[in-house]
C-alpha cells in the first residue's frame, strides 16, 4: 500500500505570492497498519489538497483546482508550490505502487517541470517535460524501492527527489522521500501466549485419546492480514478459520483447537504439520505448527483406538 504524508512548504517568496497560504506547515500522521490499496491523505495550507495514490495515475495530467489566471494573488510568473516530504509506504512481497507528488502552479504563467530524478532506489515515472497551467496542479509519479523479502516491519528507507523548473533563476527543488515497510507477521503460541514451534497433545482425561489442545496465531507485525486454514495432516482435526479466513489486526490473535483422530484406520499416535495461507503483506513464508500426538501411557489404553474430534 502506498500512503503519502505531504507537508506543504515553499520558499518564503513563493508563499508570499500565493494568496491564502499561511506560514506554518502541517502533515497527516503515518498509518498504523496497512488496510487497503489506494488510500490518499490531505495536508497543506489554505485548504490545499494533496496525496498519494495507491494506483498509477496518468503522467503529465493537470487538475483545475483554482480560479482563472490573473485572479487576485497570482504572481506574473510561474511559481511552484509542493510538499517538502512524500511518504510512499510499501509492503513486503507486494507490488510497490506509485506515489503522487502534487505540484501546484501558484503563478500567472505556465510552469514547466523540465527534469526530475530520484536516488536511493526511488524512480520517477512521469514523462517530462511536464507543463502545468497557471493556478492548476500537476503530478510527478514516484515509485518506491521494492523491499527486501527479509525486511522487518517498520524498516525505513529514505531518498531525495530533485526537479528543475522554468521559474526565474531555473531553480532546483528537493523533496524528501520516505518509505516504511508494512508487513503482517505472526507467531504461533500455546493457549497461555508462550511462543511454540511444536504442540504436544495432552491426555488430561486419560484413556486412549488426547484432549483437544488450544493454540493461537498472533499478529506480531504492523499490518492487518487475513489468515486461512489450517490444513491438517492425516490423523489430526480441529477448528479452522473458515473458507473466507479471518482478518487479524496488529497485536490481535486467533485461537484454535486441534486433536487426534484415529481414522483412517485405528491410529493411537501420529505427528504432522498444520499449515496456513495468508492473504496480505507477509514477509517470507507462513510458518507451520508441528503437532505431536504421543501414544497414551494410560494402563487401560488399548492397542487400537477410536479417537475422534467432535464437530465444533
């Protein structure tokens, strides 16, 4: 998902020329989790709106978001107003969508973006030169670098976008580019919350068959993901997350049950893996939970068993 925190700033002379812009800059907050693709954020001065698009927009487009050229406050020259920072958040193992840098021409003459480039793995996608009519806005599309498959949630990368215009003096402008990795990661725990990689079925009730055992899938990342499964190996059964799965938010968990089943045959012990599928931003592969069903030590346990897991 791509999000944008846009902090509107400009040179003091540009701000003085554009009616309705105050001297302070403001920004929206960073998202706490990855929820959807295509979000946008707003920030700026005097009701100015800007954002980041989760899907590619047309290169070189302009939007008529102000009055006609020559209205009060417009400068008799091109004047570029733009964010000082652009956030393009990305998710592990997912496509990095373009973030939109909105550039407003606060002047009374066409503004031309002559050249633009980015470093640190960021790329500028918009075809140049880009001409922006007086008192309208255009955009530069910036693609963030693809995160490493082993990147941790919250990993930050930073770069710089520079572009030149036809403003007096042909200035070179800079915008700070920021990307944070959003990922859903989970760990498996027992019913008390202790991390486990293997689950031992217990015989608290004695007899031939083990009791149903609880375990949890905990979201330890910073993005919501949807989990489906588990898929059971032979001689295991239990509760599942349903065909459509369950969305697990950061810090949340799902609690499930697993038990041993003799069919097919008359097994009294087994071992195997519970496997899961993830829909959403997960770095790496989903972990497996190994389950061990040891043979009962109860003196009354028989050589063959008829263990079942009730429909839950």
